[in-house]
């Protein structure tokens, strides 16, 4: 495993300053299946799968907007139930969305209408294999746990969400490490390495999410679990101790910088006034493979540059 520090400088990337677009989506559940819509070929993000719903119009409540959208898209009268999840997503074209997912019941038979190519009832176990919109990817991972928390490993689910962040870091040219902070079953903060994009050596994924979660709870993150795809380094382990995070779950061990049991065990050092519960190895191979692929690609790029410089 290669430490996250070994990445040459990358160009700075800025993100849009506009407020995210508010989106509501309906979750139709029937006999262990959920309803997905495939977008039509002539609408934005064509032929991608998504949960049915759409944007809030000015002055609309989320429930009113969702009833309107489901009537237009599916020709059903929907009864809006509990909010199951909310998340934020930035799409490759720079558009940002704030998404809320509501469980719904309905009158009538759903049929594809405005902007929808087809409908499909998908088994919960197969959701992750669908090419869904960026904003729905996280929800596809957490939904089986939300519907059956006693029989689904929450640590596995939340680590997969952290791996989504790592994949986004990879796409941005960063060492692919992602993290989230979970408080009583809800994600307070999501983050990924931003060292190269922002030219700041402290912007590891863990530091990003600790800062974001602290904006919600204050400097002591009691009752939280931090999930991260690579074992925290000494800097991040120190921040975990100071933030009083009671539990840390990581994927791959880091033999070159790991400070949660590999080189050091800062978060369980008896000489400090706070210690964490630790669980390592959750989806370790998936994280390790992502890191290997990143550094292999980096080495190939460097060899290509060397060959051009030497004329070979």
C-alpha cells in the first residue's frame, strides 16, 4: 500500500458557488422490489436510471412537489410518507443537487409518461448494479439497510458510501481516500482527499469530515462513527482523539503511515485522555484495489512523460 502523500501536484479545480438545486424523490416498495425509472433519450442525463421525482418549484413544499412530479411522470396519486434519506451530489457537469427521498404509497398503476423511457421493479439486492444518476448512488447503497437494519451490516453499508467518496477523489486526480461521519444512523459529513486540488497538506478525507461534522455538533463529536477507506495517519488520528470520536472503522491498513494499529495506535494509546473503538478491514480489498489502480496509472503517466523527454 502506498501512502496518500505520494502524489505530484495537480491543477486546482474550483466548484460552483451556486446553491444546490432541491430535488425530491419517491421510494415505491413492493415485495422486496423498488421502482426505478429510466430517463428518456431526449432529456438531461439520458437513459440513466433514477428514483422517480424532480425539482421543487418556487413556493412548493417537498410533499407538494413530489405529488406533482409523480402524477406527471407516473400517472399516480401519491401519499407521501416518511423521509428516508437526504444527501447532496455534484454531477460531472458541475450541477449540484440536494436530494430528499420519501417513502410513498400510491393509488393507480404506475406508467411511464413525461421524460421517462421505461419503469422497472428492481430487487433490492440488484440496485447497486444499475447505472443510476450520481445523486441516487448513495441511496441505492443505504436503502437495503434502511428497510432491514437488523439483517444488514451498517458498517459495510457506510464503508461503501465512503468508497463512493474515494472514487470521486480518484476522478479528481487525488489519492483515492474517502470518509464520512455518521451520527445516530445519519451521515453528518462526507469528504475525500483534497490535498492536490487545494494545495493543502492537511486536507485528508478525515480532516475534511471532522471539520464538517463539527459545524453541526461542535468540537466534540460524541456519538459519532468515522468511516474511512484507508487507515488514518498520525495527523488524522490525533484529530480523531481531540474530536472525541468514540468509534473509527477503516477499510485498508496503511503499512507506511497507519496510526490506528499498524505503525502506531494513537487512537487507543492509554497515555491519552480519549480512546476509540476500532474496526479495521471492512471492504479492505476494494479500497486497496482502488489505491493500486491509482498509483499504477500514475506510474504509467510518469513513464510516458519520461519517454517523451528522452525521445525514446
